[in-house]
């Protein structure tokens, strides 16, 4: 199973389009928008437990492209969110692919 976070953006939509439709989940932003918070790795794990099969891959393509967005927003989306996804997903043996700027 493939899970693509940020599938509405250019990169995420291209990733999702390149993967088999019947093996790809593209959750809405509302699903993962709070995963940057402390302890959210447990939320990630709970969410993925119901979706994954062995050797699932989570693609973290969510991001901000506006360079004048506040530093805190960039930090949350570009560091804290991927960090928590990595922590939560690897508890279940998932692979995680992130994309930086």
C-alpha cells in the first residue's frame, strides 16, 4: 500500500499518478494537518494501523512553497510533520519517503 500526503500539490499529485490506483491512498489535508504537534507520532501510527499491509510506503510530499510564510509554519510542515510521520510509520515497519526544499 502507498500513502501520499500532500497529494493535491504538484509533487504529490505526480507521485500519486505514478502509483497503482488500487494500491494508493491520498488522505485529505485535514487527516494529517495536526501531525506536526508533540506526540502526533502516535496519531500517525493509529491512522496507519488500519490501512497498511507489510512493506507499505508513506510519501510525505506536503509542504509550503511560499518563502514569505512565517518561519513557524515552515518548521511545522518541513520538519515536525515529516519527523512525526517517520516516527509513527516506522513503528509499523513502513518505509517513509520525504522531499525537502
